[in-house]
């Protein structure tokens, strides 16, 4: 099929789908500032805090641009050109094709579009097919590679789950918080007593305290400590220092210093401290409903033997339960400490949608890679082999 014929076929397909869909077309924006007004107007409707403009714009400017990624922001509209959703993507070349992926890379735990809430509540397969056909008709990307999407967010299903999809490599450990839940239903009395015993040692330190970094000075001081200590912790675990990658520190500092309406920061930092040092931190995003952890570390001093990270996590859970939050997660992955607090798993999915004939093979290959990784993760023998091989190559 010639290029002209392919575009004509896509246009006819789009016209057919749009007759049964609220979505009638899309605009593709390559400039963050041009997309900002519409983007911000959707932040209070239906999205995760990882899709806030201030979070993703900081990431794109500091990290994405350095990696050669260009904004590919899809804004869907209805027949009267009223915006219906914002799909915040970037464009890169992968497997020899033009690949549109979620903005935020590995720093966004969850990826979603920002939706008009009414459309999200009643989205249909026709709406999603029209969206895909409209993007394909522009001829600017070969495949949509949409990673780490939650099936649901708050009280609504994720409309992108109406597209063909598969399970992600990992699920997300989750702690659901029921309204008015007793503290012992979140963390058992026996576990609380164990942590309290350890905390008595830390309470002997002058100025020992738990706090959420509230001022710019607090944020900067704690981050200065984090970027000094985290590389030591990662070297100790024989892990690469991902925070040393170009632009990452600048992105994190910018997001932690940016305030959001109603209080808090784009990334909030929780810390255990004493007068002499920062003892442990957890940092993540919050939206009035859920706290989602992004990064953490703890001291290299003797205080580390008293489990300050677990004590801090207990404080964070109690903090958000008191604020009537409904959920808390510790990020995607299977670290053992997460199971001490999060007893259930939230399913996460990926979609690989070809937009052109060139994208079909790439989408199939991407899907196969994810399936293989998930299989390895769930087979102890294969996982141990993969870990050993990784260590040898390092």
C-alpha cells in the first residue's frame, strides 16, 4: 500500500469511527507552553499526580530534552472542538521506528491520560479507536508504547484499558485505607511494638523528630543530604546511580521546590531527623486521595541499625490515614520491605499499539519483551539466573 493510500484508508476509518464516538479528532502539540492551559484545566478532573504539568514539564525540560525526546502531546476534542483529554507523550526512535511513549520515563510510577471526568466515566471502545485512528492519520508516529498504567484510579476505570493490553512486568504493592480505619488494621499491634522498641534508641538523639519538609530551606537541606548519601547506598548494593544521570537531580530539586495549590509540593519529602543529621527520607507524590512513593534512603551512621526507614514508613501511613487518604503505595516492584506494609497488589498494564505498517513488528517485539520479563520475574530459578548474569556483566 502506498503512503497516500494508507493515509486515505486511515482517514476513512476515522470518519467511520467518529460517527459513534464523542472523540472526533486530535491535535498534536510539540510545545509545553502551548499545551499548558488545556493541560492544567484537566488536572482536577481525572489523572494521577504523576501527570501534573509541573511534574512532567520539569522532567521534560531537565531529563527528556537531554535524552533527545521531543514532546508529543495529544489533545482530543469533540465535534465542537471542546478538549476531552490530554495524552502527555514524547517521541523517540526505538527498534528503528518512531515510538510515542509517556512523558516522565522511569520517574513516573503510573501513567495515564488526563481525562474529562464525564468522558472517563462513560468512555467506549469507539472513543479509543477514534483516538488511535486520529493519531495514526497524522503519520507522525509508528507505535504507541504505553507502559505502567493502572486499571483504575480512584473510583473510575482507566479508559486506556479499553485498548488491547497486557500485564506489565511488575504489579504495584498497595495499602488500601478504609474510612475511619483503626491504626491496627493498617499496621498490626505486634509490628508497631517492634518498631516502637527500635525507635526508643533514636528518641535518645537530640532533636529527634518526624516531619514533612515544609520550607524551601528544609527541602534544599534534606535533598543535599540525599544526593550525598544515596550514591553510597547504591554503591553498597552494587547498583548504578540513576540519580547521576543527566538532568535527574535538577528535575527532582525543581519538583520538590514547586508548590501545588492547596498545600504541599509536586514531590513531598517526609523525613526522620535529629539535630546532627537526617536519618531517613521517603519522597513521593500526593493528591488528597493517595500517596505514592518515588525514592528513599537512610543514614550511613550507626542509627541505621534501628530500622529508621520502617519507622518513617509507619509515621507516613499514620499521617495520611489522619488526613483521610484512601490508599498508599510504595512504588512498583517487589522489594521485601514493601510487603511489611502493603498486603495487596494493584494490577498494572502496558499497551503496544501499531500506528503504521512499520510499527506492527515493533509493537509485537515490545510486547514480547515485556512478556518475557514478566515470566522471569515470576520464576525464581529464571530470576536468580538473570540476577547472576546481570552481576557478571556489571
